[in-house]
C-alpha cells in the first residue's frame, strides 16, 4: 500500500523524540496519521506478526497463503526458531518497537500474539499508525486498555479482530437465535466454567535468579511491567499464571466461553462483581476461582430480540470448580464440552453450549432435549477467523462488513472478562464491589480501606507439626490498589497513546 495522507507527510516524519529515546527507539504518538489508501480485495497485504512461538504461528499460517508476511517478531528466538526458519523472507526482530521504527511504511496490518500484558501497547501503537490489527485473547490486561483499543479503533477506522475464533462459528449464532426467539424465556442467571488452568498457578515468586539465555530479549518480554529477574518459569506459555504477564484461567478461556453470553444477552458494563478463590498470592493467579458479575436490565433496538432482558448474574468457575448439574440433566453426560461450558437458566428451560459456543442444546423442565430448527441470526463466516479479518482489512471503512469480534464488541466484552480478575484480586475487601462502567471505577471502596496480599504461603512442618505463617505484604490503600489494577502504571520508556476524546 502507498503511504499517503492529506498533508503529504509520510509516517516516518512522525517518528520523533519520545520517552523511548533512552532505549534507542522511538514511540509513535497517537496523533500520527493513518494510511489513506487500502489494498484491493485481490491485492496481497503486508502483514507483521508479533509473538510467533505459539498461537501467533497458527494465525500466521492462516493468512500466509494469500498475504505477504513481511516481518516477524518474538522475544525468544529459541522458542520461535522454527517459525523464523519457515518464513525466511520475513525480516526478523526481537523488539516490536524497532520493527515499527524501521518498517512502519511497509506494514499494512499486524497480528499480536504476545503475553497478555503487551497486547495493548503493541496494538494501540499499530492502530495509531493506521494499521489493521488482529489481537489474541484476552484482548488486553486491564479495563483501561480495553477501552483504549475500542476508542482508537473507532477513531482510526481500522479493521480489528480479537482471537476468540469461536465467535466466527455457527454455535454462537445458534445460541443467539434461540435466546432471541425466546426458546428458553427470560434469562436472569448464567453459569460458566473452564477446565483450565493446565499451566502452573498458585506459585510463590521464584527466589532464584537464572541467567538470561542468549536467545532471549528479557527486557522486551517484561515490556511495560515492573522489571524482575529472569526465571524460566515465566515463559514461554506459563506467563498466563503470573499476574504481571497474564490473567489466569479466566482471562485465557472466558473470551472463548463467555462470548455467546455477552452477545446473546446484549451485555455491556456490569454493575457489581464479587470474587473468591483458593489462596490468593501477590504474584501468581490462584489455582481455582469463582466470580459473580451482575449486569443491569437492558433495552435493545435490535428487532431480532423478542425477549425482555432483565438483570442477570453471570457466575464463572475454573480450576476444577463447575456449576451443579441442573435437575433432569442427562445421566452420564459430561458438562465439559471442548474445554468448558455455559448454562443459560431461562424461565422456560436451560440452554447449554460448550467452549466457543459449540454444540448448543436446550434442556426442558421435563428432561426432554430440544434443538429447534430455523434460520440463524447473524452473518455466516465461510472462511477462517483470521481470513475474515483479512477480508475486512481490504474493505473501506464506509462499506466494511465488521468481523465477528471487532473491537467495538470485543473491547467491552474484554472489560467483562478482566472485571472478573479485578473481583478476585480485590476479594479481601470482603464485599460485593459496585462498578461505574462509564467512568471505570469502583464506587464503594472507602477512602481509608486497605488491602494486602500473600507473598508466600509460609507452610512448614517442624517435628511433624504444620505451621501456616503466611508472609503478607504491607497494607496499601485499597482505592489506589484498585486504580492500579484498572489502569497499570507502565515502566519507564513504555507508553500508551492517549485515550481519544
């Protein structure tokens, strides 16, 4: 694509003095102009992929047959070696900032599949450069970052997609069809669960500092998070279980499992949240969680929705916890379908679907099972989740058919997901938290309330007797602690674009 703007100024001229200068890089400001041109549907886009060792490679393979993969970036060149080797024409990087600094004029779109805590800063910078973005789930690490990406995507009119691939499947469409047709009546209660985590959680921070491998750019992995010594327990893949880098089982899987709940019940901002878990540690996500999030009654102008939308409670379980089996549940039937499941409790029955919204079915009060036939609501996606995003990238903003999980929807949905993380991490306040979604703040945390967390469990056995002297942090102001969870303070040299007005 050509790099044109109304002023005739190239992107390169916007790469100037910033906080990244100390690190030898430039930060692209939020005011940078986006591309005015776009590729025709038959043209090959130039795509960069950041985070290629895991899911990023699967995303790359989905788009590579029809598009140009021009740049690949990963902090761990040992883990990602096979991907670099398989794409020798793509320029290789360890630091995405250098990639943007050198190739901003050559990249049309970016796939982001890094650890959770760097999703937002990479995607926000790319959007501010006018690049289309595909971001793995969870979309972001915090509520504020989700709101930022939603607003930036709207401002810059780029094509977006979160990597919850089930949103492009027919299971979600079927679930919405039955809900909106009133097949189970009004829904005021939903339960959902996952069989994750399948990675380490509930761990104390390692005390041993290991040597950083020569193939690892540890500073780039840490990114905007507070610096800590290298240890192999953190990455690859295990980042999900550490608060600074991941969001635990809830963040990893709720974007798959709760998506039909969010779209099917027309949810937006919750009003209350409450969490509990196994031992809550300062650094690592707990091994099991339960979260209840309450949403207010909703009104909708969607003519397809033929039911009322009363206040609804959504309860989440993970780490081996799951809902009780409803009355008349089929004997011997596993509630877990492809990694989890959802139960919509309606006034006329229960609608059950699996992870990604797969295999929905209806359980009637008499124990009968139904799968009503009929035309499904929504657009049928006939390609992969990734290729549907490629299609949207090549359409003009005025005529674009939005993807199934574009940021206008995925942003508020991800706020719901990370709200669960907030509820768990604030559970020691011992109350249901009240949330002002529009202003991204809790309204019932007092000025003088404090919170502390467990550094390590302190379990020891001496002469055959156990002791449980937990090692706690010092108390901190609860309002300040919550504010930091809602909007992280980034490490020096790492900055987000400003929130669009």
